[in-house]
C-alpha cells in the first residue's frame, strides 16, 4: 500500500533575544483552518497540520505520534523526525522536559503509550522490545550507550534493509528501563553553545525501538521498528558565530542535511538513482524515505522576521517531502501452516488457470480450423477477472490475521522496494545487478575496515593518554621527593638544636636532684602510712567475714527453731488460712443449712491457699537466686581486694629496692669526693715542699728535679682520676634520672591501686549491705514458706477428715430418719386399734391419746439418748460447716472485688496488646525497609558490575549476548500506573 509522508509544521513562540530585537512575526495563520500557514510577501503553504506558537505538547503528540504506536505494535515500520533550522524547537518537540507531565515531548509520551497499548492487548500476545540510541557526529555513527564505539558502519541484511552494525541493543520491559537508556545516552551526546541557542545539538540523534510480537496460540510473529530522529539544525555561520570545532560541526551538519535534501528531490522528481549513500544519515533513513515505513516529518519554524529566509527554506523542504510515497507492508514471519495454505492456494489457482488456458487453446484451434464458435462457448475476460478477484478474496480469508491498517502483506523474503530503483539506474548505465551488488559489498567491507581502524586508533590514543598521565605522575613524584629531602635536612638541623637544649636540661635536672631526694623521703613516709591503712583494712575485712560466718550459723539455728515451731501449729482450717496469707480474714461462725454448698466453699478456699503457696515458693526461689548472685559478687570483691593487697606489697618491695640503690649511689659519691679531697691535700703538700726546696739553694736541685718528676706523675694521676670521676658523675646522673622516672611511675601506679582498692572496698560494703537485706528477706520468706508447707499438709489431712465426717453425718441422718418413721408407723397402728373399740368414750380416747403421746415421748427420749455420740459429731460438723459458710462469703466478696478490677486489667491488657502490635508492625516495616534498601543496594551493585563487565568486554573486543525481557500483554506491572503514565490517551 502506497501512502504519502505525513508532514506537520510547528511554529515556536518568539524567544527572549528576538523580543529584545523587536522582531515581528513573519508568518500568519488563516482563520478556521488548521493546515495552512502563510509567509509574508509569499504564498500560502498547506500541510497535514499546522501548530501555532501556543500549542501544547500533548496536542502535538496526539496528532503526530499517537497513531503510529498501534501500527508499530502490529508489524509496521514507523519514523518520526524533526527538521528545521537551529533553535527552532526540534529537541523540545522530540524530548521536551523529561518527568514533566506538561512539557515532556514525543519520545517520553510515546514510550508510555507503547507499554500501555501492550498492557491493554490480549493475553496470548508476547512482546520483545529492544532499544538503540546513537548519533551521527562529524558524519560518523557514534554509539551513545557505549562511547568506545565511535565509528560504526551501515550494512544491509538479507532483505536489503540497512542497519547499523555493532550498535548496542538493550532489552527493556518497563518505561523506567527506557528512560534509563535515554538518560545514559543524553549524557554522552554532543551539545554546544551558539549565538542562537544555549543548548545546540551538534549531531543527529536516532532513538530506535524494535518491537517483536508473537502470538502464542498461532506462533505468528510480527516485527516493527520505530525511528525517533532529532536532526541537528541547519545554520548560517554569520548568525551563529561558529568557529573552530563548532564551525567544523556546522559544516558537517549542513552537508548531511544537503544530502537529505538531494534524496528528497530525487524521490520527488522520480530520478532513476537516489543518492542514499552520500551520507550516513540518508543511508540509515533509507526505509523511511521512499521505503517500507510510515513516516511523519515535523518541520519546526521560527516566526521571527530575522529568520524569514530559513523559515521559507524549511517550508519548501516540507512541501517537497510531502509528495514522497512510501510502500508500507507488514513485516511478518509466516508459520509452516500459512506457507502450506499459500502453496495450496497457488496450486488451485494454477489448476484453474490451466483449465482456462486449455479452453482458450481449444477455442483457438476451432477458430483456426474455420469452425464458427457459438458466442455462448467463448472464453471472455470477465471470467479471468472473476478468477483473480476470487483468488484475492481467498488469500485474504486464508491469512487469518486480525484487521490491520494495511491489506498488503510482505513475507520475510520480500526485499525492500528501494533497490529496484538502484537496479534500474544501474541498468541505464550498463552495470549488471551482480556487479552492483559486489560494489555495494565492497563498500560495506571498506566501511567495516574503516570502523576497525578508527577503533584501533581510539584505543591507541587512550593508551598514549594513559602513558602521558603516568609520566606526569612520575614527574610530580620526583618533585615531591626533592621537597621531602629539603624538609628532612631542615628537620636534622632542628634536631641538632634540640640536642643542645636537652644537654642543658640535664644539667638543670642534676641541680634539682636534692629536691627530688626530699620528695622521695616524703613519699616513703606516705607509703608507710598507706601500709598501716591497708593492714587495718585487712583486719576489718577479716572481722566482717567472721561476722558473716556467725550470721550464717545463727541463720541455720533459726531455721531449725522455726521448723520446730511450725510443726506445732494448729491444724484448724481458719488458723491455716490466716497463716497462708494476711488477706484471708477469719469469718464469723454461722450454722450452714446446705452441706453441698459448704463443701464447695471449703474446696475453693483450700485451692486458693494452694495457689498462694505456689506463688510464695516461686518468690523464695527467685530471692534464693539473688542471694547466690550477691554471694558470688561478694566473693569476687574479696578476691579483687586480695589481688590489690598483693599488688601493693609488690610495689612496696620495688620502692624499697629503689631506695637501697639510691643509698648505694650516694655512698659511692661520698667515697669519690673523699678521694678527690685527699688528692688535693697531697698536691698542696707537694707544692709547699717545692717552694721550701727552691729557697734552700743549688744544693737541692737534684731533689727538686726528682720532685718535679713526681709532681708530673701526680698531675697525670689527678687528671686521670678527675676524668674517671666525671664519667662516674655522668653515669650516676643518668642512673638517678632513670630511678626518678621509675619512682614516678611507681607512685602513679600506687595511686591507681589505692583508688581501685577504695572502689572495691565501697563495692564490697554495698554488696554486704545488700546481702544482709537479702538474708533478712530470705529468712522471713523461709519462715513463711515453712508455715505454708505445714499448712498445705494440714489442709490435706483436714480435707480427708472432713470427707469422712461428712459421710458419717449422712449415715447418722439416714438412721435418725428411719427411727422416726418406725415410731410414726407404730402410733398409727395403735390409733387404728382404738377405733375398732365401740365401747370407749372420750375418757378412753384421752387415755389412749395420752398413752400414745407418752409412748412417743419415751421413744423419742430413748432414740435421743441412744444417738448422743452421733449428735455430738453432728454438732461439731455443723460448726465446721458454719465456718466454711463464712469462708464462702469471704470468697464471694473477694470475687466481687476481682470483677471490679477485671475491666481495668482488661483495658491495660488491650493497651499492652496494641502496643505490642504497633511494635511488631514497626519492626516489620523496619525489616521491609531494610530489605528494600538491601535489594536496592544489591540492584545498584549488580548494575555497576554489569556496566564494568560490559565495558571490559567492549575493550577486549568480545561482544556478549543480551538477555531478552519478554512482555506479556494484558498484565501491567505494579510499578506502572497506566492512568498517570498516559494522560493523553
């Protein structure tokens, strides 16, 4: 199906620079007509649609790009590209402001719309979507998703369809994946600043969708490609002020756009040769211009009179492009069943055509034989037309595909329509098809070799930069080494001066030695005082330990006494209840009327006492554990006190040894001083003798000569002794300094030990106090526990006794009732005998009645006296039952109090449960947040690892496989909100 390229025109508003120059509008829009635009002093131009300056982005998308989405998903190729001069709004139209629902352009809106269409389609359809993003910069194809691929080549597949070989393809499954790819590519795109635009694109960018649709029921596959092209703007150097690299970029941009114009002119004029290979831009867009694609061109114009010439050129370009026809077909892969149906259909057609040919040959033979054929037997052209229409209808029915915008179907083996024109041009110049194909193949090979060489040059350039960086680092390191050497020399000079200062300080220390001796003696006295205090502390600790032992013995004795006293407690139920708990009050004595109720009350009372005993037993165990812990802490503090005492004794020994050494050094010093004094005295005597001998005359010259020799020897000996004395003094000074340092360290350590000892003593005292309190509480609880245990045993025995007595009471009652019944029966028999006597009167009746009453009284008296022991037991039991009745009433009162407290406790329980629930929810949310953060971190790490691995692989030159991400139709992911993502549908 042939259809024209759709061309729409968008006019942007005046920008700030044009307003500052007071530029006027050079275009106008006829009223009530949305497809016309008029240029001043020029004709009116008609396009498919004209958008005025105030048109919103959503209106442009709805008119221009939205119809192409369904076509691409149904197997058609589509192209949308923006053309115009620089700063005319091309990039704003195609991209806009990402993330802004109002200002975002065609690309982000079409991304959302594609996925929303998929989510609303039938579930038996599955989609695979790949995206590529590259730019044409300086007439070189540069991959924006992998900057190492800087000069890619254009090849043709088996169907003669051009494609960019080696371009990175990413499988995507959500709009967020596509936006990540766009952000990554935009970061690598070339932009610059000119006099007309602050963000001028210096390259043609092409964002390509490759959509594969598979019907899971019929296994049919459809392929569609969508090219979203943002062309760089044509510009005049005089207006943009381009220079240097920007000028080179402008020249290449204008060259590629000129090649695009030449291709459009050739297509409009129906030239036999179309120069697609003059530029890589036209080579890539070969299918979009005169090929198999639904193409929409957006020409962007400036309304300023300053740019009137460029606006006119753009409008003329759009008018020429509007006349181009594209042959649009569906890209489908036929299944084996469809190939079989097509084969059968062609066979049937061949049979029908053979029959028609046979009829025509028969008719021709009859005509040649001179026979006159009746008109009814003629084979007319209407039959042939009917056959052809029947074949087309059967072909359409046999396809079984859903209704699509086009009725022309192309198989995978159908080549592109454009090479036919090239072949025709080749035939016109005398070149065969094979030679033309060979030339094309050689040209593709040369492009691939150029790509490889450019990649090699790029790799060598990076290596050279790395080596230059290493050289610069080595030079910097050498400069830093020389600076370090200078610094070391200065430090040596300062250290030399510091040595002189240290020697002076040593002399000052020698002078301060006397003061140190005085301080040392004071420290010794303080040490002796500390020893005495430690001894007193040890005695105190021993006394405390003996007191603790006595307390333990008394505790054992008291336990025995209390055990004997508890064994002698009263076994009565009420007394047992008072012993069990102070809360159990003694009930009043009342005679009960119902024995069953009283027995139940007694059992409830005993169960309550048992529960109280269990609670007290658990409390005793808890306090026993606390007592054991306090005892362990006390022992630990005692062990630490012993360790501190041993440490103090060791320090005292060290101090004593240091003191002895100091005394030895003082004695040696005094001996050396005595030697020096003796030698000085000998020298003085010798000098006096020399003077005497010098005055006595020449007779003593020989003696003087001998004495002079002796004096020389003595001087030498004195000098040697002085040197030895100086060395010994120096050695003694050094040793004295070291001893002083050791003494200071020992004093510090001694003070630390004292503090630790005082701290341990305080802790020990606190632990003893706690132990005493715990011991007292334990004694009280042990007494109480002993009473409770005895009470439990008494209650058990009392329960058994009461059961027996209740049984005896029941037996006595049955016996008493039997006796009374026998007496009543005897009285009734005597009355019946008296009635049979006719002679008796009232006196006789009175006498008989008196005798009867007397007999009954005698029987009652005899029965009462006969069961006296039983009646005593009954009285005892009734007394007990009255007490149990009182206990029952007390229990009822306690139960009422507990019922009053029950709502408060339930409210507290509910608040506690709600608090626990809220804490559990908070904990769950915290865990989920941590899990999400961990997953996000892991996802980021995996993404970085994948990027590093891909970069390393690209550097090594080994391409890796890409993982496909299938998309099932009818299932929108939770992260994609259809209503929010597609507000324009």
